[in-house]
C-alpha cells in the first residue's frame, strides 16, 4: 500500500493539471465539456477512491498467487517479453471484469459511479468506485497463471494499465485512423459511456480494442447518432458516496419488496436492470425512455456556494496529499481515522451541493467537531506522530470552512431546495 501511495503522489498532480488543461482548451475552442458542480463531484469521487485503495479495502476470493501455484506450467524468464505478455493478459482480464460489471445486477453497483456523470471529460475518468470491495480480477488472469507470469510483474503493470485509460475520456479528439483497429480511442470510449440504445454496453475493452471485435461488443461512433452520456436510471446527486451505494440500496429494496423468495435471491445475479415483475409493477423504474430529451441533473447554487465547494475540493485534496506523503509514518488506527475524516468531509460538502435541507446543519456539526477534535485531543495516540503540517492545515481548514458556512446560512434559501 505504501508503494501505491507513493505512485499517487506523482499521479494526482498530473491528473489535476490535465483536467485544468482540458477546461482551458475547451474555453479557447468554444466547446466546454465541463460544468462546475459535475466537475467537483467527479474529482471528489477520485479522492474517495484513492483513500479506499490506499487502505487496501478489498476481499480477494481467489488470489493470483494461488492460481499461479496451481496452474502454471511455464516459467518465463524476466524480460521485456514477460511484461508485454503480462500486459496483454491484464488487458484481457480487464475486458471480462468490465463486461461482468455491465451485465450483472450486483456488480453494476461497483461500476455505476464511473458512468454516473452526464458529461464526458477527463474528470469523469476519475469517477472510480469505493464499493468494489469484492476482488475477482484474478479469476480472469488464468492465462497469466498458466504462463507463470510473476505476481510482481502484475503488480507493476496493474496501476499503469489503469492510468493508461485516463487519456481517452475526452470529446476533443476525433477518430484516429488505423489506430481505431488496435487501441481503445476517445471515439470508441464515448460510445461506451453513451446511453443511446445502439451504444449500450458496447466497447468494453480498456487498452486494446481487439477484445470487443472478437467477442462481439464493438460499436463504432456514428455521426448521425451523437452520444448522450450518463446512466439510464440517473443518480440525481453530486455525492459520490451516495452514488457508490445507490444501486445496491435499490437491489436491497427490491429483494425486500419481492413476494417470491426465488426473486429475492436471484435478482442479485440477474442481468443489470432486471427487477421482479411484481416490484416493477408497484414501484416503476425511472428509466429514461428517450435519451434525446434528457434533462441533466442540476441544482440551485450561488457564487458563494461554488466558491465554498471549490475550497472544499482543494482543501480535502491537500489533506489527502499530505496524508499520502506521510502514509508510511502513520499507525493503522491513524490511517483509518484520518481516512474516515476526509470521507466524512466529502460526504458533507457534496450533500450541501445537492441542496439537502439537513446538509447545512450537518456542516456546522462537522466543522465544530473537527475543530474540537484537533484542539482538544480525546484520543492522544492519534497525535503521537502526526505530521505538524497535516495537524495545522486541518485545524485551519475546519476554521475557514466554519466561517464560510456561517455566511452560507444567510443565503440558504438560494440553494437548499431538496426536502430530503
């Protein structure tokens, strides 16, 4: 986990700079693909995923070392060929993992966050899951296990493979000629994120588009069919933590409401979107019928609320960066407590962006609790080796946040529109 945290120290600033560059480019070209609140939501989602991955929160059902020990019949000497073959195996595995996420009700929950944005840009690439707690990737790495690919090689290539999927989340790059037959391109991935009937569940490959062409999931982007982005059952929230578990909560409700016991158990492994007939009849889905009349999710906001949301995003990312910088110095308890604190902040400020009536009071509670937590330590072990920079920045953050929220309280009628 320490190695992963160190890699992110370099990756996070690069991703942020590229997002800013795309925003600036879109402004110059008069084709802006970003909206303010959606961008805050996307970048906040990336932050939550980094915390989850840093803590190593995943249950591995079948580990790759086990598969390799049981199945390998070759031992490939370390060379460039090992890495090339391993990368192809990782990409093959990614295709089938991705396909499973799109096709099975239960697994769609851990992927919906990535498709939840109704925009398509580099920021939406950072919408990654915190609900993918069940690790099954190794099952699709059986070809690598047969070939005796070392675990260390897989560990090196996995994050590189993930980072390699960032660049094609853009609307500013058209079709790329012969490369369209080899690699996944922005054009192909726009199709993947689209909810047009012809585009649904197409182009599931990550790096090499050959898998889509072999297994029948390829679809070219058509000039007469502009992609409409999002999900067929809109999430209607900026809160990444809610988005991560919204589909799962819907499955729980359907299982509870279903009359047939068979439906209660089988709906989890049914195709994505399947619901028991009696439940669908009594509680109809709000599935989009015509994607071309889709009204994008939007919430009332003021200049102060937008300034505050940006302040929250920047501050929590700085806290995360300092956290990762000192990751190896922290005790396990410190890692968990500080991670929970950042996640709580993200949940709180995105709830206020949604305009929930309770969110303003919750913000008062979070900020006051944060100030008291750092000024009057009740759990002294938490502070034993805490970075002074992190300590003083956190106190300053909560103080400034509290002051801004006081001003937000005066204009709450301008943006608190959600009765939930």
